[in-house]
């Protein structure tokens, strides 16, 4: 085992690069793993741009992780052995709050996450502490499954939670605001759950072009036409029965309410920037149109298991989400390309 390793170190907003750091020790009751792949997600990009309230720089981020066990910690009693490949769901739940006691782990009041509470996966090696291993968010990765695809289980888990909460079903017309990788996941999940019509909306025509393989019936360029009018036109004037706001845009949060049909379900999936989280919703519209507003964040272990099973089955066209692969040594290049909107999904391979 080497004494040092390559790891991404974020020193301040928009100041980051690959440095040499010490290889962590296997934690008591936990595992030391070699990272095989780590995906870059929208929350990582926000942390690179602006920082994060739960991250104190300098820090290593990254939470969409495929890995292989290289050493077990003292007192470890779990099912994994040296050589096992893992899909790392990064969340640790407290197990004691009301949400956890009800089995609704996605509502945990003291949730912690790799990349925030513990150093993240943009590194050659990663320590998995016992709390992360405790309640089933770390799973065995199927033999032969591309590690880059294994990393998609984490974001797909949150999307599955959203569709479960919104009860997306056969016959629904689903509009998705935001055509990034998460928006594309929402599109393929909506289709898999029986949605009759799927519409993707984005302000970036290039992003909409990248989203072409993911089965939307229509893609609406919100920079060129009113997305609310477009969705209503495409749905015969009624509006969408389910709207997913999968972008950190205050305007999209308002538009999601405006394009929902009477009795529709509106899912706020994207968190809004600090200071912009009160975008001026028309409460009378919510009231008189009998809309259901649903906030969704993170996931429970069952969602993570379902995500990995779906990816391994090949039933969802998620492989096309990974448009760029970079060695970890080129993290700065890949991250800056992602920050400019030049990739759909970037995965880094140490």
C-alpha cells in the first residue's frame, strides 16, 4: 500500500486541483477501498463554484463512487472481503430519529454523507466509515458492470424516490425542467413507469441535443419559446399531470406550477441557490387548481438497491449519460469543461 495518493483538493471556490495526500487508514469497523470511478454531479459543481455549508476547505469531494475493497478495519463484521467490488451509496443515517424509526431513511434528521462529513471519492483510495456501511447503502457491484455505470446508482436513487413520491404511472404526461443527467434519468424513469408522454425542457439547446437518446417525446428550448405555453400545447391544453423541476432555477420552480394540469403533482427536485429560494409562487393557483407540491431530497437504501438493479439489468439507457471519462489526474480539465456545460456526465477514473 503506498503512503501517499492522488486526490482532488478544493482549496476555495473555483480553486482546486490534484495533490498528493496521505492514504487513509482503514477505519475501525469500516473498510479501505480503492476507488474505481467517481462521477461528477451538479451538487459537486455547486460546491466547486460557491462552496458548501457542510464543507470546510481544503477538502476532497465526490460521492458517486464505485470501488474495490483493499483492507478491512479492526472490528469490521460486515459481508465484504478484500477484492469485493462495491457500489457506494454515500449516505449514513442516524437510525434514531422519527424518520429512521419509521423506515423512511430519506427523511433522516441527522444524515451525513461521504464528501461532506468524510473525505470524498475523487481520490485513489477512500475510507468507508462504519456508519456508512450500517444500514445497507453500500452494495456489491455486479460482476462485469462498468464502474462508470456503477457510479450512476447514487443519482438514480434520488430520482426513483421522486417518482415513488409523485406516483408516476401509466397514462401520465410528465414534464421535466432541466435536461442535465438527472433530468434525463427522470425521463427514462417516467417512460419505464408507464408515462404516456414525456417532455424535456431546458434553456440550453446544446444540452437538449445531448438529451436526444433518452426517449422524450418532445424537447422544448425555453430560451426560444415560453415553456409553459409549449407544455400546455403539447398536452392538448391541459398541462402536465406530473412536473419535475430538476434544475436549481427559481424561474423553473414557478413555471413548474404554471404548467401543471388541474390536480397535478409538482416535484421540486432541484435545490435553489441561497437567497433565491422564495421565487414568488402563485398560491391561488396551487389552491384553485388543487395541485400537489412534493419536495424530494436524497434516498433510502431501498431506492439505492433498485437503482443498481435497474442499471445492471440494462433496461434503462443510462450508459449514454456518461459522455466523458477522464483520468483523475485531469480532474481540473474535466471539471472546468463540466462547469462550462460542455458535458452531460463526466466520470473520473483514478
